[in-house]
C-alpha cells in the first residue's frame, strides 16, 4: 500500500512538470515568432500617413529646368522703336507684325477676339471707358481678357488730349486704368492716345502708370474708301507701309470684323508672324 501511494505521487509530479514545460515552450515560441502582417489589408485601411492627411496641398519643388523654361517664356523678345514699329531683341524673328484694335468693346470686339482666338493669334484691344458703362459691356471685356488678349488704355471718353486740361488728361488715363482693373483684375500695360495725339504731360502720366506708349504704322478702316470687307482686307495686307515690325491699327467696326480672318491669313501668306503682345517689353 505504501509503495502504491509513493508511485501515485511520483506520477502526479511528473505530469505536472511535463505540463509546465509545454506551457513554457509555447510561450517561448510565441515570443520568438514575428507577427504576420497582411500588407495589402494594411495599406487599404491606412491609405496615408498623418502628414498625408494634411488639407494643405504642397507643390512639388520647381526644378532649375522649369525655372529656365518659365524665364524664357516671360522674357521680352521685342520692343517698340521710335517709329512705333516692333523690333526684335537679340535673335527674335524680325518678320512680324502687331495687330491692335481700338475703340473696344463697342459692338464687334468680342467677335473679333473669337476670330483671332480661333486663328491662334493675338492682338491688343485698346478700350474706351464709355464702352464699359453697363454690366453687359463689362462681361464682354472680361471674356476678351479670358481669351488671352491684353487690354490697352485708350482713355475714358476718347477726347483729344491736346485740347483738354492737364487735370482732365490725368483723369482720362488714370480713371480708365482703375475701371479696367476693377473689371479684369489688372491694369493696362499699353496706352494709345485718341487720334494718336499725345502731350508731354500725358506721356508723364503714362510713364507713372507703368504703361508703354504706342501709336501705329498704318491703318485705314475709318476712311470712306475702306469700309467694306473686301477693301479693308486688301489694303491691310497690301499697304505700301507694310514692313517688318509694322504696327497695324484697326477698330471695332463691322467691316473690319468681317475682314479680320482674311487680313490675318493674308499677312501670314506673305510670311509675317503675328507677334504676341505679351512678348513686347513694357516698363
């Protein structure tokens, strides 16, 4: 009996030790194994780091190459000469002409802008303040600007500057700049006086306003003999004054609007490039 009791105690002791070893082995195994991570699930559930969740969009750094390209794009390639023609800076193409349209936006300016936009060329639209009185006229100017055309200053009321006081001259110029800025968000960079008549005082105001003074090489669409599509398109393409750098004056007129595509195509067929006004050096 005594031997049986001893045998039973020994058996229980051995069993307990075995169980303890198994538990210890299991724990060691769990401690030594790397946890298995389902990478696909982890990415889907955590698509971004805390930094990525920031609402602010951070632009990619601009490379030197990009900076150089932008500098090339904005660098002036032409300037205005003493006779109001466009002359190249350095190696720019000399065989160019500049298109300008005065008295906008009266009735046909938007259609003219759309025609030029379709043809892939630009012009300066010189505006008058008395064509910007209504909300509809302001919308037209906004659309012309949205299409990519520079807006020039042609005074508030188209008065001959040499016939009015210095105070009135300043008002004619500066007030229009204020109006244009209010409509399109920027002030004009170009100025053309009504009838091409400038005064020394007006030139000073133009300079103070940071605008480039501009007249023209030739224009015909106000003359009685050139008030049809056919006659104005012919003279604008074949005028004796046409030359490299010519500064072409046109107006917001029905016949000029109708002839505009023929004028552009005719000039291009003669080998002239229509210069982008944004490439002209301004103050």
